[in-house]
C-alpha cells in the first residue's frame, strides 16, 4: 500500500492519496486512522471525506479527504475522475457552487490537483526506474 499526504493551503484541504493496494487494505487503514467506515469492495477508485476532531478542543473539527485507487488501476482517466469528485466535495464544503460563473474556479482547481498528484507520482516512478537501472 502506498500513501501520500497532500496539503492544499487555499481551501485548507488535506488529502490522503491511497493506491497500489486492495480495497480491504485501504478500508482497514482508513478505519484504523480515524474510524472511517467505507465500502471499497470491487471499486476501481473512490473519493470520500472524513472528520478529524481536535483532541484538545472538542468543538474544533476539520474535514479531510481521501482518494483510493485500486492496485494496478492507477491511470490518468481514473485519477481525473477521482480528482473531479475531490474538487466538487471540497468546493461544496467551502460554500462554492459550481455554475457557469464559477467554472474557472473548478477548472483551475482541477489543473492544480492534476499537476500536484502527477508530480508526486511521476517523481516516484522516476526514482523507481533509476533504482532499477542501478541494480542491473
């Protein structure tokens, strides 16, 4: 299982990108992390949210998000699908409705998340390729 934590400061979004694992492994991780109950069986990808409570201040809560992609299914079209869910969830939570007047917000946010996630995944792939070449 691979997990990347990504923070986006404009809307204060914390994202867990969970990939290269099976649904039950991701489900166990999420349940152990903060008691999130999910149903990830037989799904290629899923986006969701969960609440984190501040242990010192019980009134303080923060919504966090996750994207899960099943092992072997990490493809651009699946990521685009899941990123679009993330954008709808996070903009809705920020009080922004997607309309013709706000479509630029959606589009720029899609661009930001796509670049961010791709840069993390491509960087990791380049490092793995370099390690494999060195070991030959």
